[in-house]
C-alpha cells in the first residue's frame, strides 16, 4: 500500500537507529557457562579452540545477548534490508567459522551471511499477513560442519507501519428514529476496523466524524454513536436523511488514513398532526327515493400523519333532524360516508344542515399542547324531488264477502295517490297471476273490487290477490298491494253421516242393546258451532225393530227393541235416519244405516253374518270349508305333477361309457339254414323289390334318362323259378344307370384358365416318373412348397 513520503522517511530512520544500537558489540566479564546453558538463553557464545588431539570445553565469556530482532514492514529498496547481525566470541578472525540459519522463512524470506552473520530480509514483509517469525541460529565449523555452539532460537518481529486504512464492514447502514425526538437522542452506532497494530503507535487509533448530515446529526468521535443534533425534526417536512461517517486513524492527526460509510436515517411517524377537513362546507344533493342505508355523500379530513396515526373517526354532532342521517368511516379511504337512516320526502322537507366532526383514533398526550386533534365541517344536504310511485292508503287490505253474494257485488275498495306535487291520476289493475280463475274484478278508476264468479267457502275460504296502481302520467311508476279476501260462511250444506256406517246385530242379543253409535258432519262452519238433530223418517216412526237415542254430543245410539232377530228370516235391515242442523234456514238430509244380523258367541263377538253359514255344521264356517277344499285340490295337483315328471324323465345328455355306440360290436354268428330255410327270407321281396306302392326313384342324384322297369312276369306264389328271376334282375341292374353302383369316369384333362400351376394331370406328361423334377413346385407359393419338398425327398430316396 503506498505511504506518504514523510511517514516512510520516519520509519526508515527509526529502523536504522535500531539496527545501529543492536550492532554495538558487548563483552562481559561473567564467568563461562556450559554449552547447554547457552542454548537456554538463546545466545551465541565464543568457543576456545582446543589443541590437536584433544577437545576441551571451556567456559567462554557471553558476547551479546538478544532474543528478538525487528524489521519494518512494507520496506522496499534496491537492496535487501539488513535485519541484524549474529556474532560469537569465537569469531576473532577465524575463517573456519560459518553461520547458518533455520526456521520460518529461512532461505526464502531471510538470508544470513555465512561469514559475517548479517541477516537480510529478501522480500517485502506485511505485518498484517504475518507479525513475527521464529528462527534458529547456529555456528558450525566450515570444514567439518560440526557445531561449535548449540543452536540459539530468536524471533524477528515485523514492525508495523500505518499502511491500512479503517474499513466499515457491512455498510451501507440504515437506521430509524422517531420524528420530533429530543436533541441528543441516540440513533445508531457504526464502527470501523483497522488492520494495523493497535498496540504499537497510533496506526489503529480511530477518530469518527460526520462529513455529510449536519446540522441534523452528530457523532461521538470515540464511540461512533450517532445522535440527534437538531430540535423539531418533522417527518412531514423531510422523512429521510443520508449521513456520511468518516473513521480516521493516527488519532485523527494529519497523515492518518481514513475510510467512510453512509447511514440512511429515516424519521418514523408520530401523531403530531390533527385531522383537517379540506373545506369547511360540503354540499350534496340527494334524491328523495334514495334507499335507507345508501350513501348520500362523502367527506374527508386529511391527516399529514400516516398509518394508525392518520386514522380518524367521524360523527354528526349537530344539525336539524340529524337522526335521519349517519356517518361511517371508510376503512380503505379514511373518508366519512354519510348514509340515510330514514326515507326522505321532498314534499315534507327539502333541505338539511349537519355539523360533522373528525377526530383521531389514536392520541399522543405529549403533543396535546399543539391543540385539539379534531376538526369540524358543515354539510348541506338538498333533497331532489323524484317521481315516486303511487302510495296505497294501507300496506295491505282485508275484505270479507259471503259465499252466496251475487255477481258484480262490490266487496271492497283500494285507494292510492301520487305523492309527487304533480298528483297524477291513478289506474288500478289486478295481477292475474294471483287470480288465475278470474273470480274478481277491479274498477280501473276508483279501485273498487267486485265479484266476477260465485264463491264457495267450502272450496276456498281465502283468496289473496295483488292489486297494482300505476300513474297515468308515467306508467313505469307502479305500486303493488296485497288484498286478502275472506269468504264468509252461509248454511248451504246439509249435515250427513260422518262415514258409511254398517252395524252388526247379534241374534242372541238382548232388547235395548246399543247396535251402533252414529255421528254427523257438516261442511258449513257456523259461528256458534254445530248442533245436529236426528230422527227417523216419518213412515218409520213406529219401527217395531229399532229406535234411536240422543247422546247429547251431536251423536245418537241405535237400539234394538227385541231379541227375535234371525238370519233365516231376514239377514239385512235398512234404517233411514234424518239429520238436521241448526242453521238459518236449517238444512237436513236422510242417511240410511245398514244393519246385518249375525251369529255371535256367548261373549257377543260376531262370528258369521251369512245365511249359508247357518246351514253348515256348527263350528265350521263357509270360509273355513273353502280353505280346506283349496288345500286338498292343491295337494292333488302336486301329486299328479310329481307322477308325470317321474314317467317322463328326460334321458341324460351325456352318453355313458358303457353305452358308447362306437364300442358296440354286433356279431352275426347265425348263417342261416340254406335254401331250405324259408323262414328268414321273404321271397316276395325279390318278386317285387320296388315295393308295394310302386317304383321309388333315387333322390340323391338326377339320372340322365329315366329308366322305367320292365313289367316282369309275376309268377304265382306256388310256382317260382328263382334262377330265372335272378338272371332277369341282374340284366336289368346292369343296364340301369340309376341302379347302384354307379360307374362313372371323371376326366381331368382341362383345369381351367389362368392357373399359375398349369395342368396337374400326368396324362399329358411325356417324361417318365424317373425324369420328373418337382423343384418347380416350390416356386408356386407356400401351398405347393411343402408338396415339392415331399416329392423331392421321394425321388432322392429312389435314387439312393
């Protein structure tokens, strides 16, 4: 590293002075020590040379004692620099003395003059690379290389010079400090390092200073702590500062080396600014048909702070009918959103005036002296007239009508008006989706609802329809209202039995026993409830068999008058009963109760109600008998099916081994009895071989000519010439082409055209079998290749 000329010159002079001091000879009058002692002290001692033939070790006087040498680092010159000189008392002009050097850097970095003991540094040294070297010096006999003294260890220290500038590691640096901090507030600390020797001299003594960043910041020259130097540093005025720090060695004196770094200091925000409205008066126009909860306007209070310190909350602190509005804070934009809480009516109130306040959410008491952290503004709201739809006088209507009302009867009226100043005329309509059967009509001008079809309460008790009102001036302005129509009841339905009652009467019943309890129902619904009256029809008032009894709960009990009921005499009785209600006018109906005479047990439990069952044996009913007969028939059918299946059992599909027809050998050992045996052969077959029914032609082939058999002479059954008969038949068979066997000849002289193989017939082959060559068959394709191989092998075998 290049150095300033003054420093270099000073270092050189100091080194020369040190070497001159070290080179002064020194003798001692101390007593002689042995060789091992001289090794421990690390010095070189003079040796007395003994006479020839003997070697006497004498105690020599110590010449010069040292254990270290010094050499300046970074010294460069035309010649090697002299580090020091080794000398021994034995060196009194004796030319056999030789100095040798060993240890770190010996021979490469350091060299010694063998004769004089001068040590030179052959290379420029760097203390920061290696601060000291340990070497060993020894004196030996030049001729015999025998040591004259034990080796002595010493060190060569590299003397430091200021050749390294201070360095800041890890820069550039960043730091933060709250705005408005007091003077002297610590910001951060940055330190530098110097590679020079901190012990020797001032080469590593650093002093810090600020080159840029004043007068805002200061730095301690020794500790390197950066501090606030200016009062009232405001982030809103300036947020970031770039500070340049310098570190200089040599205690900051002239000639020292220096290094710099930058520190970026950012002021963090504090809540030192109140919110402030951008204007003192806000004016908005809101339509009167604005929905509740909708935004009608926005106000904004600006805060120079940021983040949480800039958050504000809004409120309405004064104004006429301020409960009609509310203000909320938009978390994204920090605006105050004015929303509607109640519907507006231009015809009622046209303007509103509100006073709005904005306040910081977070408040820092240390800045309370700056004033209140809030601000107010006035908001003027003008209501804009809108074309509103018609308004019905009620939110819903309830109408009532009796079910017997006549067509076109007015059952009620709906009324709507235009709330606008124009007061447009209104037209009324029924939404037919709510009145699919079109049972009602509405007058388009006055809203009167009339009946279009008859009503039946028992079918529909309620009708819900929707009536719409539209402005004549603007048909798009439509309002709807629900009209519930209740159908009132009238007594138009007669009472009747609650169900189809069927009573059962025991033959052995007692007089006065209750046969059946009868109740009635009525589709009508009178206000005071139902009250039914029962009676027998007039022609059966003196009924000899049954009577009725009122139970007091709109029901009656049917009683038997005697115990003489028999199924053989009469099985079923019909009892007409009249049921009348208490309506105005009253309605009545006649209902018939069916009563069956049944056989019952002693406990009065019904067992059978049929006349046929009475004829059956006691304890066996008709149903039980039918069930028994059905079981018997079913068993018979099962038996018949089982027997049939046993008789018609199918043969197995798989032929057993002992039944395999391929192994059946039929032997005919009986050769017959000769001509005299006429029992085994019917001669009539030979007489008429064509059969009794005439000639039977062959069906497997079609002969070229139809041969009709000759009409043979039929001999009587008692006179038969068998020889003549057989000869005639043989002649006919030989001349009959249709008779078996069929002799034919097939000619293969021509086998068609286009065949690659040509003719396969050997009739036209002029050569003999021995001359035939079948190799050409291999060229006809894979189908003939195998044939050629077989024939070729055959010919070879013949020749062999």
